[in-house]
C-alpha cells in the first residue's frame, strides 16, 4: 500500500462506526500482525499416539473472553476470526475489545471498551470454512499491553476452529451477553482461544512482523505464561526499542511433513503455511523450527501398535523435503527465512530411539549445510549437553527431556541474533523478563 493509498484507506474507514465514534484519518502506515495463535480442528480426533486429545467445551448462549498480549503499537486495531474447520456458520451477537484489568484474570478496564463491528454491523456471521477481519477499531494500542476480546454467541455451538494452549485460559460467562461486563460472575475457564487467531495493528512503516513457525516448543509447552521462546524474544526486542512484532505459529504436537502419518495436532507446517504465516500482514521475517515430532510421534505410534520402528532415513527424508518446500515458498514471497536445528531429545519416554537420533542428526546436518535459509540458528549447539550431546542440558530441561524449561526457552531466545531482523543486540539485555 503506497503512502497516498494508505491515507485514502483511512479516510474511507473513518466514515464507518467503530465503538460509537468515527475513526479519523491517521498518519500513513500499514497493517501489521501484532498477535497470533494457529488454529486447529476441534474436536481433535484421537489416534494411536494421541489417545486422549485435549477437548474444548461447547458454548450455550454464552460470552467467551480471550486475553492476548499484543506486540505492536498504533491507533487502529482489527481482529481476525477464523472458522476454517467449521461446517456451520457462527453468529456473533456482540463483540467488544478492551484493555485487560490488573485486578483479575477475567476482568477488563471498562473505560477502554470499544465495540467491534464487521461491515458496519454490530451483529455478524463468520461463514463456514472461512475467516473475516473486523472493521478497524479506533483504540490506542501499545506494544506489550494485554487486551481482552469478548465474543457473545447467541446460540449453542461447538467451536470448530480452536487453538489449544494449557498456559492461557479463556473465560466462559454465565448464559447471556456479558461482553461489556467488567468481570464475569461465576466464570468457567477453558484452555486456549476460540475462533480468534490474530490481532492486527495499523502501525508505522518501520514496524514489521516476525512469524515463528513451529510445534509445542514454539508454543511454549511447559513454560510459565510469558516465558516461551517467542515471548522472551519479543521482550528482547522491546528492550532494544525495535519495532518488530513476534507472532507464534506453534501448535503442540505439530509435524513438519506428517510423512509417516499425522499423529499429533493440526495440519502439518507445510500445509498450514498459507494461513498461519503468509497471510500475516506486514510479514518480513520467518523462523522455521520443527521436525522432532516427525521423528518421535511415528516412533510412539509404531511402539503402541507393536510394529517395527521406522529407520532414520525414512523419518528424515520427508522432513527435509517439506522444509525445503517451505523455505522455497517463503523466499518466493519475498520474506527473509531463518531455520533452526532440532533440539536433543534422548530420554524422552517412548519417542527416542537410536534411529530417531540418527534422523535428527541427518536433518540438522542438512539444515546447517544445505538448507536454502538466509541464516541458521543452531539451537542444538546451545541446548545440548557437552558430555552427552544427544541429551538436553539438565539446567534447560523441563523434565521430559524434549521441552525446555523457562531458562531453556530464555537461552533459545537469547541465541537469536537480533541483527537478523535489523535490530541492535547491544540494546536488548534483560535482567528480569516480565511475566504475563
């Protein structure tokens, strides 16, 4: 969007009602993704490896309130709602956005509340298999602050597009429209996010988006809120006063290729690249980090089925081919693409085998020496035990030998040279990273 088109766009949207007030023309800029969560199909189908997948409760004429921390500053926002896996339309009777209150997990600051519209309407429909961006919302956004989005659904519905994250709970109200309530009375909680997959901010041209594509390690499994590697990387960038938003596109159990069968959660990284990465506005940099589930999950599945364990080449080759395709597609889109080596995982119950370790070494060797990335972050070198290189260092290990703890996630975030995203490393020192 050119400077003059950007001004025209804001003059046009300034005629639309948002939160009871007209949006005035602002200085030229562009839309930038400021927060994201990758959607997956709900309910998750059990399989031989994931016998009891996580569940998401249905809504019965209720309001769901979802809290996020945005990573870009500006004076206009919009929310992106996704029903890509839904076979039925979803009707929203009232949607609001507000700053989160510091007084409680499900509370908002009512003075900051704005009503969200779509094509000027307070009530709107999210089509089956589709997604929508709200009208621009006039609301000052500051990088690092928490926002609450409240969605009133005046029907009984089972959300079909959902991001599961045990670290973050959404609040479910008592029956009725509670989208403007400062606090939900008798709220229930459920993990993750229903339908909400992205928040965009109309930011200055210097603001650019970074998407981290990955699995549960990117999603922050076993981390405290605010301490995943994407969140700690975002904190480094804020300390460096560098206008870069960090968006996580991690899904627990996700595979790069699913070449031997999809035993985890969500579409493979290759298959979800368009909507979880390339559709992000303001995208400039992508970090690709995945493949360990393509090794461990088929191994677990084979063990559970009493079948022969897959060998190294059979596991490694689909991952390498998929990573090659992902990198090629991203580079063709004009973004900078960075790859990361796979972490050591010896000791992981049921998932580790010598064949799996050989597959990891094959994939890492390709990433280091042959992959068409613009640069490589060697997480393996940072995290491995020098005496037992197939194992993660004990000080970084959450206890399951495959997911880092908060200190390990911090080491991963610190291993990313900020110069790769055009920022100053010297200004990014953090003594006490903020907890969400």
